[in-house]
C-alpha cells in the first residue's frame, strides 16, 4: 500500500478531543521530531506502547496504515498538531 501526503484531510477540534491524554503526549513528541525510542524514554513507557498509541492515532484519524512509511505518519502528525495549535489559538 502506498500512502500519499495528499491523503491528509485536516482535523477538527472534535476529532482531536477524541484522543486520550497519552495519545496527545505521543503525538506532540512525534510532531517535535522525536523517535519512538526517544518518546518511550521521555514518557517512561515501552517502545511497543508507543507503537500501540501511534496505531490508535492512525485509526482515530482514518489514516491508511503503512508499515513502511513512518516518515509519512510523522509528517502528518506534525500537520495535525500545527492545525490543532491554530484552532486552540482562536
């Protein structure tokens, strides 16, 4: 399966509010460029738990899950977070 950046459709505050606090923590760190290992160390959780949170975030935003495309997800995470930050600033 190929994922494309243009599959990104944006978010709403309602969608973002469906995330758990831990998912928001993980998404924030992904958007800041941290690796899964870095995130695990910062949040005192395992890398497998980080991956589980990332998969949950994928599912909540209806992203296509791509096993070989973590860089696309990380870019999408940054886009999501920037959009969410704009909504909070309004």
